[in-house]
């Protein structure tokens, strides 16, 4: 297993390299630059600012020196925030996005697996369609509608939670719901599908034929193999929860990395965009690895290859 | 028109129709899926013909100082802040959203099927190299990629969604490859090969038609994804060019005035949610129908 | 404001939509709120919670470019003069008094002996000189260095023509006497001095973190920052808030009521929700859709103030037929500005028929043109496009924003309906928009200008031929001559006359089509007292007080 993990790590390196290279050159091709402003900037001033960041050197040289710094873990200075480095910005904002993503994941798992299992208690009855329909609200309402809607109801009308912020425990509830429900819908469907397949298999039929209560059979025997498909989805989902939290961070004003990233893309803060891309790509690779390990652990028939 | 069945995926001769017919029968007994199909037919019908019957133009503004008016006899679904008839804009927007969904999905379908089929059919080293490439693309943070695409293609919606479709093909390629790999070994394919069919003919005539089920299912599930993406792009303010509308744009406009003029959110929101519900239920239904193992 | 009033406010907010859900839930609202919200705790602690609308980039007075930055810097640093919010006249600040020479070119400032930096050092004339030298240093690459150009030799020093700062017209006569020499009289000079570019910085702090002309040092971090303003920098958490605390050693500390101010970077709709749920005392601006609601239902929190800015369309005069002044004027005459401001801002912004916004004490806007459809059609057919026939397809460019989009759509429809022109819209994200207007790759573009100081010249000068802020390709010798005359004229009456002439020429030539004047529309909790913003964004927090209502 250690060898397997080591091999996967080695395989990840060229992937990261390709991602960085592609993004580096793509960004530079985009119109506009980090120092464009609405007021006129004298050419000499602009040239000095660009020289300060080495933007006046040939693009390929900039690329190699970026790679050199990257290898040493230095993501460079931010072009938009004059005295901050990308490392600092990531250090400040990543923990918040991670926490938000974690809460979102929790909601997704609880609601998703819950709905998926309940729906299999009596397939094709209202007990099936109701939780599935409910879970599907998450994928049918864009987060930028769901978020303000939840704020309207639970903070402006009911006054249960703050409308914005990320300070108290209560501030976590609405964002986590908004973020998690989208993925809950997918997990619910995958769990339902997985369970449905498992239930058709002989060992479950035997257990049911023996007269064991259906709920017990589902929880004890069908759940573990049944959630395998959902688990496979967790890799992309976790990545999405992290990098896709932009809308939620905007709606609730949470100082996470997603907001910083999107703003950086619009501000042409080249180094910040690249830094976050590298980080997210690395995290996606890591999650996929974790998911693969998890799948093997849950499914004795599968082996590390 | 709800499900695009591309020519390559259509059963090409009579003997392959029977699994399709079987699936159709199974699908017909699935109430949610049929309700979804019915809604899709109904809504696309409205989007296609509605603007025809409407007395208003989708960009026609009465240029009045007053803001939005609630649903009433004159405007059945009310008007927006510019005084434009919401029903007309909804049908126009629905048309664009469905079109965008179909366009991007068609792109992803074409690339995904071609790539997956080729990879599975060739097998061996080529196959594993091609699949490794897919793995690499999977590692790209998707939102990041969409934003980069927007920076480039922000000016042209069609280009943007072509690009999105070009990214969305990964899962399709995996599914198709898996199907092709398993079908390759089957007796009827072997038989056709022994009879001297050329590889291209073999692929398009025998293998792909039998992989049609999963392809159709996944296609149905890609359309809502792309439509959500369109909504996200609208949220960032980079969607279709006003005064044109799309469901995402209408919803985004509505979300900003959900208290003052709730119908501006409810109407397009409901249409959007129902369309996505329908596509998802139809996709689920199709999956159940095509996969005999999950039969009841 | 006590708990009772707050609940009544909250239920007033909750009722309007009349949706079934709200009816069921309102009953619960009163009981379940958090025990004390930020508005209430802020009143108790005299801490002002205010939405600053965006994440600020820097707090360096010499490199910042935006108003949100200025709003925080104004709490932390102080220049020679301040703005009196009553009549916009220059008021004493770091300088207690001043003298002007007979020819209006030499100013002598007497600094307060009791003014200190937040680390206890006295504020001296040399600190100001250090600041001037810093912002003018070519390597600092300050975008706003031009604000100091009225000072003799400033421009030459900034452009590297002279290297000895001693040749620039500023010197310290002694620790507390500062003399500034201008290369020609500037009637508005004293007002200029309240702008952040003229603020001093603490030399030892700057030099402790890098060279005088290094724009990227960490002296602006809370742990390093040394200021001379009424507040000190306590905390700067990007994405969350900036906290400033009352400076007990400030020379006028007795006048300060607030113990602190917290600035939040919320988008307008988020800020509005935060305001309603009792998390903010002030949020600026109000999302346009919410204007009628607040104006009609809660006038006690809805505020409007002058703001020295104009919203206009730029026309690219290098592209036919926009090179024809008749076509440009026709486009301008066909726009019903009243309708636009009524539809989008509930009529709360003044329609613009001239270029210079209101707010200058002795220069009120006078309409230069009057919308006139018949004349517009006449001009258009004279130019060869009767009823819009043969008019090429053109695009209206705007940067991504619901507001700009709505305005452009109204204009598009007016030009279509009334002139028969079929223009399309083009939405571009900010960087692309800047890029394209800079390169004149557009036909018609949405635009705006916010004045840096209260002088019509600041507006008119943007349209000088060949100027970097012109971006229309328009150049007019008469206009440029008038601009020169404005600079050289000391007599206020004659100067006003030239300004009016220039403005009239500009609006009739119509390389720009003014649509409306900006104003500030914001929400302010009734507890906030003595909140007196100025049209140029300068703020004084000194007198602000949070009073609990009886």
C-alpha cells in the first residue's frame, strides 16, 4: 500500500506541472493586466511597476523563475495587494474555505446518505420520491438563489442567524446548508442507486427471506457496499466544495479563498490565481487518492493496483 | 426534443431495436420520469411557440418610470423592472438556456464518445495512455477552468459553451470506454469481425448502438449541469448579452429583487427548477430502464 | 436605540412581501433574535460599524487610488487642512493657521506644536517634506503623484528631470513652519491639501521597513503603522474587517466621541442584508432595487448626499459616423435622462444636462442642452441617416454590473424607438473594459468620473486633447485653449465664465453624453449622529456619535 501511495504521488507531479504551465500562459494571453486602472497611468510609472515584479522580462524567463520559486514553496507576491504575498493570502483564507467545505461536506453526507437510505426502505413509494425530490432541490436551485432565500427566511424574518459573517458557531449553519445541499442531491442519488443494486443481490435477498426487518438489513448489510458509488463521487465533490464555494462566500460574505480566487482572476493577479490553481489541483489529486484508498478499505474485493 | 439522440447512437438496424423498445416500456411505467418527459415537451413547446403568440417583444421596453408590475390580466406573469413582459422573456430565456444546454452537451457527447470509443476499441497501451490523459484533466479545478475560459471567451456565449462542452466530455469518455471494452469481447462483435467487417464499421454499426443506453442516460444528466453552469456564469455577470435573456440571467435578476418583486424570481426559478427536476428524473428513469440488473 | 425599537424595525422589514411563509414566521421573529446585535453593542461601546463596500488594497496614503481606501486612511492620517463639511471650505487640521503671499504662490503653514504621531514623536514640517518627497519619487510609481504638481518643481522631480528634492518648492523654515511655493497661483490649493496624497508619513517608520521610494514595504501593517490621525490602526483582517481605535494622544482627542470604527468589505446587497439584521450602522451604497422601498417605508434610515461625480457615455470619435458632431449631439438629445433615473434610481439621482456635477460651492450645474427629439432626428438626417437608415451597426460597451446593463438597455431602446438606430450591447469584465477603452476599441462606452478635489477643472481637464483620461479620440483646440485660460485665471468670476464656456462647448460637441450626476445613497441607523460626508469622499469621524434613542 505504501508503494501504491508513493507511486500515486510521483504520478501527480507531472500533472501539477502541466496544470501550472497551461494556466501560466493562458493567464498572460488574457486581455488587461494587473495594473490597469480607470485613471490614466503615465507610461513611465507603469513601466516601473512592471519592472518591480519582473513583468518586463521575456515571458519564458518569467515562467522559469516562477517554476523555480514554486519548487521552493514560494508562490510570489500578490500584484493586487501591494504588500502581501500569495503564501500569506492562502494562509489567511484557506483555513476558512476548508472549514466551510468540511461543514458543507458534512451536510452533503448526512442529508445525501440519509435520503438515499430512506428512499430504499420502500422503493417507488412516496417514501422514495419524497426524500429524493427534497434532495434534488439542491441541484435545481442555483446556490445564488438558495443562499439569499435562506438568509431571507432564517435571518431576516426569523432572526435565528446572522445574515453575514463568519464569527459565531451559528454563522456556519446557513452557508453549510447552501453549499452542502447541492452535493447532497448527488450523493442521495448515488446512494440510492448503489443500494438498489445491492438489494438485488443474493445475500440481501437471503437476509430478507429469513425474515429480518428490512430497516435492519439495509443498515447492517446493504449500507456499506451501497455507498461505494457515493464514495467515488466524494473525490470530485470535495474538490468542488473547496473551490466552488465562491458563490456561498459571496452571498454570506465569508472571507474564504474562493472569493479571493475569483477576484484575483478578474484583477489579473497572476500569481494569486496560479497559486490557488496549484493548491486546488494538488488538493484534488490528494482527495482522489484518499477516495481510492477508502474504496479499497470498504470493498475487500478490490485491491491496490 | 428533450433528449438529443445523436445519429451515431441510434440503433441502426431492426434487430437492435428490441432492447430499446424494452427500455421504453420500462420507462413508461416510471411515473416520475414520464412526468419529467411530459414537462420537458410542454416547456420546450412553450419556449418555441410562446414568443410567436405573445403580443410583446422580448426586448421591447415601454420606457416607463415605474418599476416591475405583478402578474395580472395584461401581463400574465408580470413585468420586470424595465416593464418588459416576463412571460415573453421567460420563453426566450428558456429557448436560449435549453439551446446552450444542448449545444454544450452535444459537444461533450461528440468528443466523449469519439475519444472513449477509440480508447476502448484500440485497448492496450494506447488505451491506458489515453485514459491517463483524462485523469490529468480531471485534476484541473473545474471552477478555475470555467473562470479562465470566461476571461477568454467572455465576449461570446456560443464559444464559451463550446469550450465548456469540450471540458465536460471526460466522464462521457470514461463511460463509453468501459462499455466498448466489455462489448468488444461479446460474441456478436466477434462474429462481425470474423465476417470481415472493417473496424470503423464495427464500431459504429455494432458496438456503439449497444452502448447507447448509458450514453443517453449520461447525456440527460449533462444538460442540467451545463444549465447550472450557465446560471453561475450569469451570476458572475458574464452570461448572455442583454437585452436577450436566459433562465440563469432572469433568475439572477430576480434574486436581487426577491422581496420587492418576488415573481421575478419565482417564475423563472420555478421554470428552471422544474426543467432540471425533469431532466434529472428522466435521466434516472432512463438509467433504470436501460440497466436490466436494476429491474424490480 | 434600545431593544424595543429594534424589534419594531425588524418586523417592519419583515412584512412587505406578503408571502405565505412570511406570515407564518413573523410571529416567531420577535422572540428568537440574537441577544444583542452589533448595532446595539456598537452603541453601548461607541464603536461604529460601517460597510466600506470592498476589500481595500493598501493603507499607504501615497499609493492608494480608491475611495474605500481613502475612507480608512482619513481616520488614520491627517493633512495640513481638512474639509469643513458645512461649506466645504478648507479648515485647519495639522496646520493651525496659514498665510498666503500677495501673488498667491507662496503658502506658509504653522503646524500645531501639540500634534504627535501615534508613537509619541512630534509631527514636524520635515515629516511633511518627507511625505512630499516620497510620493513624488519616481520609483514609488504613485498613480496620483500629479496631485502635487501645482507645487513648484514637483512635476520635474517626479519625472526625473531634477534629482535634488531641495529644488522642489517646499521647505521647512523650522520644526513647525512649512513653506510651499507654487509655480503659479491655484485658487483651490488649500482644498487640495486635504487629499490623502498630501498627507505626511512617519519617516522613521517608513525607513525602518525599506527605502523611502519602495511602495511594497510592510509599514502599513497594524503592528507597524504609525499615524497622526484621530484613530490608530488596530486590526486589518482582509476579507473581514479593518478596526481602528480612538487615538488618545491626538491633539483634538477631546472632540472624538467614538471609541473605534470597524470597516467591512461587503457587496451592496450583502451589506443591505447585514444592515437589516442589525449588523451595520451604515451601508453605502443601497442596491438600486431597494431604493423605493427604503425611501417610502423607512425614510429615517435612507440618506442621500451630494457626490462629486458624473455618469456618462463616451463616444469614440475616431469611428464614423461618430466623428460627425451632429450624430453625437443627436444621440445625446434623444436620451430621456429623467426616465432613466426614475426607472433605475427611483428618481433619486439628478439627471445631467451638463458635465460638471453639483457640489462646488460657487458653481452650480446649468443645463447646457435640452432633450429634443425633433432636433435629434433633424440632425441625424442632416448627417445622412434619416430615420436611422443606413446607420451602421454599433455597440454599447459597459463593464459587468446590473446597473450599467440596465442603463445601457434603456439607452439602447430609446435610440431604437426614437431614432431608428439598432445598437447592440456589449458586456465586458472590468480589465477587458479598461483595455478596450484605453485602445479606443469601442463605439459607445459607459463611463464615469469622480472628482479628486472640488474644482470643475478636475472634470473638464479629463477631456483635454490627447490626455490619458480622454479615451474618446476627441481633441478641440478651442477647448484646450479654454482649459489653459482656466488654469491661468485668478479672478473667480472670470474663471467661472471660462469654465462655463468650456463645458458648453464640450457638451455640444458631445464626445461625452452626460446622463446623470452621482450622489451617495446609503442607509444609516438613526443612532448615528453628526455624520457629515463631503462630496469628494473626504470624511471626518471626529464628531460622529452613537446615541441611544430615548
